C-alpha cells in the first residue's frame, strides 16, 4: 500500500471496537466521529526504541508472577497447542492489568474462518473485558501485506495510548499476523515516564517466535490433569529471574520449585517400573510437596467465573512467594493436597481444612 496520508482513529472511544487492517471501524456498532486521527507507524524505528527496565509487572496470577515474571514494557511469548486456555489466560491478564489500573489492551489478530473474530469478541464480552480492548484484524482472504498493515495499525494505537494517554498497554499479537513482518518484539514496546507497552505474542506449540523477556509455555498434559491455568513452570522462562528483579527470596523460591518439580517428575517416571512404596520416605515426601505446589498454582479466574461459579482471585507476588516458600519448607505437609486446588492465597487452604 502507498501509505502516504494513511491515518487511523485513536483514543479511548475505540475501546470495545473492531478495526480492520487499515484502521477502519467495521463492527456495525455505529461510526466513531469524535476520535482524533494520527499517521500510522510504518517502521520499527518509528516505535521509539525505548529501553525496558528490570521492573516486574505484577499480574495477580500466581504461577506467572513467581515462575515467569513479566517485564513492564517488555515482551512475552505465550506458546502452546490449541485448546489449552491461552485466550483465557490472556483475558485474565487484561482484566488484572486494567481493573483499578490505568491500562488497556490492543489485540491484533487474523480471522481465518468466518465468525472466528465474532466468537472471540463474544468470549471477551462474557469474560467482562471486551471494553478494555481495541481489536485490529485482517481476514483470511486479505493479501499477505494486509496482515502487516494490521500490525502497524495496532502498534500505532498502542503507542498513542502509552504516549498521549499515559496508559499501560498490553499489546497482544497473534503469531499469524507476522507474515514477513519484524519478529524482534523487543523493539515494539518500552516504557516512558507515564506509560508502557508490554507485548504478548500468542503462538502455537511449534512456534519459532523469539521468547522475548519471558516465555509462558502451556501444556496439554497439565490441562488434561485439570491444572488451570495449564502453565508449565519448568519449561517456562523469564529473564527477570536471572536479573533478580523480584528480589533474592523470589528467585530462590522459583529455583527451588523448578528443581522439586523436575525431581518429582523423574521419580514419577521411575514408578512405571517399580511400586511407589519402594521409594524412600524422603522421595515420597518430595512428590507430595511437588503435588501441593502444582495444585497451589491453580487459580480461579475472574474472567472464568461465569463458567466455574468460583469467584476470581488476585494474589499479590508477596503472598505467592510466602505461600510457596511455606510449601517448600513443609509447613503445610498435614494439609490434604486437594485443599490447594483453585484457591487464592495459601491461607485459604488452611481455612478449607478447618471448615
């Protein structure tokens, strides 16, 4: 496209609306007449090249905050097979970043089958987060360059929200958008004095996407075990654990969790060839503690409450670290493993035991 003069509407009046790759409002919810228009970003150099400080973005999601802490203004890839709850996790991230905070989200995607985006929008409405999003999408029949235009449109909106509105923006990009477009996500975001753009690339299990500052890996095996969210804490990674951004105790607890989960899995694999009772008492204790930790990483989501009937829980990083540290140290060895499923803070497991 000859993009000279190419402008798109921007601003908060677009929240909850759908735009096509060229920035036209196409949701049949009426025209947007009071939104300013700005020229579309057309190169990575125009995004600003801002630095990403080692500042943790608290999400309120236990397994993410402890094991895969996100960098505010940084990049994260969210990878996993279809049907393991990636979009549910995205919905909760958006909800927790926007409710009670100065935040919003821009979602850039591709509609590869008729009605796909309508279903997505309906799901986000049912989750109560649609009005915190602007949706930008290309359609399956569009030429390849249209997918690129949807990305630049989304970047333009995100940058406006950050720079002009002073918001923290979650820029969510469907990997299918990236045909021929830059994959160095580190150049897409960054922080200013007032706001930030934190980028999340949603990709399939076999994705070759750059992991960014952190990478959440979602697991079919965990999903089938009803571990929700099905985040694999062993395979997932975050640069912030290497830099110690969350503090020494946070880093030590995360490393101990990874070690105990790996050891427990190795022991479980060995049980295919021997009876569990032949394991040492120490190994049996390790397996049960690992199970409690895995169950504690489950969590009721606000955005899934309509389906689960369980009120959502936001858990601070401090509470998460405290709870997992107690599990590692054996303070809750007398509490049944099932008490740790789908709770918020560790104190809820104790209360469930007493009730």
